[in-house]
C-alpha cells in the first residue's frame, strides 16, 4: 500500500493502544477480499483467518467485531490511498466518461417497511431492468482507458444532470455521457469549468446525428464494462450497510481494489481492464 506513507507525518489515533493488525494489513485484507468477491466484512474476516493467518498472525486471536470496526474508521485513509494509487496510474486526464448505476437498498417488495437509510434513500427508475427500485444511484467518473477517478452516491430520484457538475469539478477536457446527460443548461455550466460535455440528444427518435451518437457509444460502453465488473466481481449491488457512512466506506474499498487491479495490469503489460488475469 504505497499511499499509506503519506500519513506518516501525523498519528491516525490520538489515544489508546495500537491495533493488533496494522492499518496496512487491514487495508490489504480489504482490497484483496473485495477482489476475491468477498463483499461482507464477516466473509472477509473468516476467509483470511482460515486461509492466510500465516501472513497476518494477529488475526488468529482477533475478534470479528474488532476487525470490522477498524476498516470503517479508516475511511479517510482509504480515500488518501486511492488518490495515491491514481497518482501512479497512467490514464488520459482530459477524456472522461460519466454514468450512473442503481444501488438498491432492499428488495422492492420490502421498500415501504425498510428501515435502512431512512430519510436518505428514495425511489427511482432502473431503465435497464425497466422497474422501480428503492435506494441510491452510484454516479461514477471514469478516465480513459477505464480507471475510476471519482464517484458520488445520491438518492435514486436525483437526476444524473444534477450530480454531474460536482462529480466533474476540478477536471478539464471532454466528458462523455449518455442521453440522460443531454442538457443545454448542464453543457453551459460545465463549459464555464473548461469542460466539454458530449452527449447524444435525449431521445434517439429525434436525434439529428445518429451516426455520431453510435460512434460515441463505442467509447461510452467502456464505463458499462466497468459497471459490469463492479456488479459481477465486486458485488456492488449487494448493499449490506445500514447507513451512508458504512456504505461509502465499502464503496471506497471497491473503487480502491478495482484501481489497484487496473494498476497491476498496467505494470504487468496486461490489458488494464482484464482484471481476472491477475489470478493467472
């Protein structure tokens, strides 16, 4: 974890004994556990206690609740490590793709009596599944050729165009979106930030440049590949958290794990998004 040394100039804990597992060890366990499709804290703890205690001796006598508490408290550190890994990763900083994906908080049949995220989650529409869901949307910004450089979580009823300015803040160059991002107001707002928003017309039926839109889709599909990896390998739609703090902490470790896999593939000369090659 090369990002951890950035924190050495100040103590992470102002009082109390040092943890049995170091922060480096906990973050390593989290990142590898996510890569191995272990999305629950209990599953990660049990797997590493059973199979890798020779690498992490302290985990042998550690209680699960102690382990679970530590990575949650390292949320800000995970973000710093993620930014540190991004600084070592090669990508095009002037070409980004933006999109969102549903994050159901619970099954739709249980939505009206669901106590999770009360006051935070909302009802929204999943255009791919063609059904209403209750929860959030994960809005992601991906830099070419496919590394996640930013994300935001918003209630499911918040439109993509409302989140885009905040998510793209501090970037420059071109941002490619789908038809949900077609908005003259948003285009003008991002242009003031030196960002060129490119999005097809909001309806395909009235699109005056269908060939151009089809050409742009060839690039935009890259973010759908990443979303597919987040769903299939990182099980991002299985929201096990009960509040936004724990949810964003888990999303951070998924983004960190995906970015490290991307970076390792680059270092080994593999196609960066073929992250399953790391097991070969």
